[in-house]
C-alpha cells in the first residue's frame, strides 16, 4: 500500500512539474531576454543563462529611451490603470444588480436572457468590433477613455452577471425576507445583508474584469489607437529595422506584474469567491 502511495505521489508531482514547465517556461524565457544586451541576444550559440545580465532594457522602457517612436510607458500605464479600474468597478456594480435580479425575481424570458449572455462569451470579440466602432464614431467616443471603458463592459459584464447569479442563488432568500420584515426595503436588504455575504465573489469577479481589461489589445488598438494603452504601446518597439526584442520583453514583463500582484494579494478572496457559488443551499 505504501509503495502505491509513493508511486501515485511521484506521478502527481511529475505531472505538476510538466505543467509548471509549460506554464513558467515561456515566462522565464521572456525574462532572460529582457535582461540581455544586443550582443548577447544575437550571439551564437545561444546561452539560456545571460552571461552579462543588465537592466538597461527596463530603463529604456521606463525612461522612454528607445530608437523608435516613444512608448511613453508612464502615460500608457496611467491610462490602462484608469480604464481597467473603471471598467471592473462598473462591471461589478451593474452585474451585482443584474445577477441579483436573475437570481431572485421570476419574469418572462429570464432563463433565455441568462443563456443569451452566456452564449455571447462563445463569440469572438471581433464580431462586436465593427458595430461598436460605427456607434462610437457617431457618438464621438473613439479615442477616448470613456469609449474604452464602455467597450470593455461588452465582454466583461455578461460573464460577471452569470457568475454573480450563481453566488446570489447560494444565499438563502429567507435572510432578505427577515430584513424586509424588520423594515428594510429590497435595496437596503441587498446592500446590508446580501452584498456583505458575497463580498469574496464580488472581489473575484472584479479581479477577473480588471485582468481582462488590463490584457485586452484588439479594442484598445481599434477604438483607442490615438491614446494607446500598454498593450498597444508595445508597438513602439517594432520599427522598420525589426523588433527591439530586449525592450519588448522588458515591457512585457512590466505589463505582466500587476495581474500577478493582484492574484497574490487577493488570493484568499479569489479562492473563496470562486467556490462561493459552487454549492446551492
């Protein structure tokens, strides 16, 4: 029996190690490229461990020291942060009301509406891009922060609504009924009783919406090209002479840090939020 357990653990650790290799391998390779100078970058044979590590590429990105169009990392970072925070907060606020309505109220078309929102996640974002561009151009929302925030809601909001609906379903309706018997209105019962109970779920969906907006490229490139976000600013390192791989990978590493930090800081809430609606009561 002990031999079987050891063999089982060995197989599990082997599979986990292979999975980590596939996940962390590209990240480590990206980091090693970001700390190389040009001589080491094009040297043959290629050394996976940089012989002369340097932080010049990071300084080039942060201080806009590039040979091509300036990336303006600080401006793009502020714009991306504003758009991501506003879109995630808006998505959570709207999704909490919509998810609560789908969980608590019975009305005609409730289930088809929920399934339609879920089906929208199966469609590629490019299908929504052309009509959004036409509408936003008429409303003069192209190349604006507000336009980007509204466009990000089109793909973040349906998922957040569907997730929060499951969380609200896991909360007994008797808690709200007791609060309303004590004199609370429906909205007061939602704010004082239900929302505190689903706080981890709100954090989880908000973090998802933030990461989704932070990493988005297509809408940022088409609808906000003149006010580039971080994902679009990386094009500054691709010139007619070819990509500046060191600077490009350094900016990729810097862009990847905020989602990782969010996950590490909010890990406890994310795990609790992802499992909050798993069991109905």
